[in-house]
C-alpha cells in the first residue's frame, strides 16, 4: 500500500501450449482510484512508438470502456498486451517463445472482460 494511492491485489498464472508461453497477470485496484488512474494514464493517450528496440502503442480492445496497449520488443520477439477495464482492473498478457499478437488477442477475447 502506498500512502495516498491505496493498494492493489495481484494474481499471476502461466500457460504453455503449441503457440508458445503466455503469462497472465491480473491487478485489481479495488477502491484505489488514484492508483489506477496513475497506472492507466498512458492508455488514454493513444500513443504510438517505434524505434530500433520496440514497437508499441494503444489499440482498440473491442470491450466497452476498455483500453489496450501493445508492446513488441524487436530483438527478442516478446510481446505484451495490457488491458485496463472498468476503472479497476489491469490485465497483462505476456507472450514468449513465438507467441504472436493475434494469439494474445484471441486469449483476451475468451476472457469475460466486459463483466
């Protein structure tokens, strides 16, 4: 817990399949509106970045009220999708060992994110 910001609960699970390795992390900011606002501010800015190391930027999640951010590290191929939802939840899907962006989006679509 950080003074003036509040706390958050976190859970993490790792899945391995034919498409690669995916880490799923869910952060629940409970009633910590300030903490969530600080953590999620970048998602509202519609930022797009590309340089020698990475390609990253906001994307449309298809979930009402949800915002997403994708980061691809060019050297390793590691890809991360982060979703912010319901002014409370931050869900990170981290793909390794050949996981592609479309697979992460399929995983997110199968999660009941709108509930």
